[in-house]
C-alpha cells in the first residue's frame, strides 16, 4: 500500500521515498511479510499516532468513530422497528 500511494506515472518521487520503497521491496523479495518489512524500514510508531491514516488520526479517534457509527446503526435499527410497529398498529 505504501508503494502504491507514493508512486505516480511519469512523476518524480522524493529521494528518501525512493530509498524507503527500494528497502521495502528488497525485504519483501527476501521473504519477509509486508507488515514485518514495513515495521523494519520505518521503525516503531510513535505512541498514540498511526501511520498512513493522515494527519492527527490516533487510535482513540478511530475507536471513537467506530463507537459513533455503531450507535448510529443501533438508532437507525430502533427507528425502523418503531416505524414498523406504528404501521402494524394503524392497520
């Protein structure tokens, strides 16, 4: 994924990115898994930050978004069931 998002047809890429891509490809070709190669090349993540998600994305913000989506789905299901009950009562 890192390589696909950092290369474009006909455009030049930065030297440090070229080095990282070459190192990733060498490690993957030598038999390392993609995740292991990525961790070796880019070292350990900073506490509370996630790579390749964009700026200011943290594990807690992802969990919060997941919880929000779950609550929205629960509310939508509840509204649907209440509407069905109302329709049954009307009939």
